[in-house]
């Protein structure tokens, strides 16, 4: 299943452009018609929602890079000391505390 950034599905049982939250019923019906579902049941559980707009959140795998900053911490602290920050409080404040 492919889900774009707005939560629309693509190439899922030939049902392009459906909202992921609206497609569940359609997928279940398709599975029943094809007689490929061994068991269908409903499990009620809490579901994450955006704290700002209260829309349901989607768990979606994405490509990501991670940097092992622990390995370069001392170098980053030294370079941070050379930077002229605007506003200045970032140097020893939010960013500086994160580096420490």
C-alpha cells in the first residue's frame, strides 16, 4: 500500500485516491468477495490524533537519515563556540544545551 503525505492511498486494490481512514470498509468487502480473508474482526483501541487539529495520525514508514552525534560531540561543541548566533541565547541556550 502506498500512502502519500496527505493520507491518500494509491495502487491499493485499484482504489486510488481514497483517504486511508475511509478505505477500510472497501478493503474488507473486497477481501470477502475474493474469499481470501480467513478471519475478520474488530479490535477497539486508542488511536493517536494530532494535538493541534485532532485529525487521526497515520503510522507510515519513510526514508530517514540518523547521525551518531555522540561520536562528534566535542567537535560540535568547539564549532558552536566559534559561531556568532542571532539571537545569542541559542549558543548557550537551546542548541548549546542539546549539544551538552
